[in-house]
């Protein structure tokens, strides 16, 4: 059985064809990253237009590379939530037309479920497992208990870690640094932090007194911006031209984001252990989302998992960021279990906001 997966929830247009074993037969990905870097952030109407211009070609390419005729597909799986409404709409509209034209079942996909399950395409990982998803739009901790069965333990109360890193990078105009001109904010900060002193600016880690495992990154962003303003004033230079201590600021920002993620994850692990939510035999933490590509953050999380006896699994960067493969894989998992498969003529709506699983955030103490 073959599944075509389609992703357009944010700023990548992705498509892939997978077989039932999770073998990638063909894929195609168009990233809008460079356009949005130039605009200094994602403008939804621009994202929508770029999806519209690329969706047909991307899907065609994935099918051609896999040498699969649409008539051979068992189903089409497409991200319908959560994400930018204008972006989701393009993928959904295309998919509904496609499944009707070829008379194929349709599988609507939750983008964060797909991020959480991708690891199972790469290696055998049994349910239940704990998952930390960190990206440009999300920060959440959940227990994955089944293909469509998640317990949400924590989520961000304001912004996401990738967004914070992107904003700090923009405030520092890192795009003007020769080594960083094509890097996302998070990548630029990781690179510059390698030569920085993370202790030079001791930023406070948020939520030290709350005992749940939700996240907050707005305070970190604020502290970093205050330091940047102070440094610019001391040196009497224009906004966004700081050079003297960008490495130290990058290192301190990355370190503070990493410690916050680690502290909240530690709480989640203790909660899971106290409530028997994870298997006693080789419990696992899966780390994914764009920010999971960060080697420093991975290393800090390893300290937590080693101290608590968990096994840390993190897909390679290519599978941590948005792509069509993870959507197709979620389709494969659903097809195997016969869950959430719709006939082609059912009208489906996209949902910009959609919580992952059952909300347990108030129970975590
Ligand atoms: P969503 O939250 O809906 O999944 P997204 O498109 O923002 O959407 P991703 O594509 O998974 O998420 O990730 C992009 C984010 O990851 C950006 O904010 C980027 O700065 C961050 N990022 C990418 N590489 C790194 C890195 N090496 N270190 C830190 N952050 C990174
Ligand atoms: Mg993206
Ligand atoms: Fe994503």
C-alpha cells in the first residue's frame, strides 16, 4: 500500500510517497525560508502565494521520483491543522481536488502528531513514549500512547523557542554576518554561540516557581533585548550593528533556552514516572521539531535523560523540520490501524489552532 503525504502548514511545501514499511519512494520539498528571511518573518499572504505557485510541481515531482501513478495510491494524507490558515488552505484545497479526481481515500493529519511519530519511521519505538516538540511555532511536551492517542503535559504560554531565536537573530541583524546570510535565526545563533561565553550574560530561566511543565520564552527574549540595547548604548552605535559581543549573547541565549527546555522536561519525566505513564523497561524521550537540530540543546537534554534513565532519540535534522515525508508516514500509521480515513467526497475544514491530544497540563504538579 502506498500513501502520498502533503504538507503546507507553514513555510514549506512538501510531498512524499511512502510504502507501508515506511520506505520513502520519492519526495520533494520547496522551502520558502530565504524569502521569509528577506522579509524578516513570515507574511501569511506571501506564504500562501508561494504554496500556490509550488504545490502542483512539488506533488508531481514526488510522484515522478517515486515512479508511482496516482491510480496506485492507497490514500492521500494532508496536514489540515494546526498552522497558518492561508497556508493550510492551499494544501487542503489541492488534496481534496486530487482525491476526488483519482477517487482515493483522504486522511487529514495533525501536524504535531506527525512530528511526534516521525521517529517510528526510522527505528522501532514502541508506545508509550515522552515527546518534546520544539519549533518556530510550538513548544510542547506530550506522552504518545498511540497513533491518535496523546496526553498533552505542557505547552508554551507565549512564544516558541524557534521564534525567540529568530527574533533575537533579527534584532542583532545576524543575516548581515557573512557566515550567517543563508541561515535561519536558530542556525545563526548556534553557529555564533560556538565561539561565545555563555556565562557573560547570566539570563534568568523563566518559571522557576511554577511546578507544571508549561513553557515561556517571551521573558528570555526581553532580557536578551535589554542587554542588546544596553550594549548598543554603551558603545554609542546604531541599532543592529553590535559586533563586540554577539557571540556571547548568542551563547547565553542558546544556553538559557536549553536550560528552560531541560528543566520543564525534567518535571515532565518525574510526573510520568510518578504516574506510571512510561514503561519501566527502556523509557524513551523523543526530541523533534526544527529547534531539535540544535546540538547544544540535544546535549543539555542528554544530561537530563541520562540522570533519569531515559533513552533520548532525535531524528536527523532533515526529519525534524517540516516535510512531506512525516505527513505520509502519519498516513501510513493511520492506514495500518484504519483510523481517520475519509471517503474522497467528504468536505474537510482546516483548523489554524488545534491542541495535541488530551489536555493534562492542569494535572501536572
Ligand atoms: P511549526 O512550529 O508549525 O512546526 P516551523 O516551520 O516554524 O513550524 P520548523 O520548520 O520545524 O518549524 O523549524 C523552524 C525553526 O527551527 C526556526 O525557528 C529556526 O530558527 C529553528 N531552527 C532551525 N535550526 C536550528 C538550530 N540549529 N538551532 C536552533 N533553532 C533552529
Ligand atoms: Mg518551517
Ligand atoms: Fe513543523
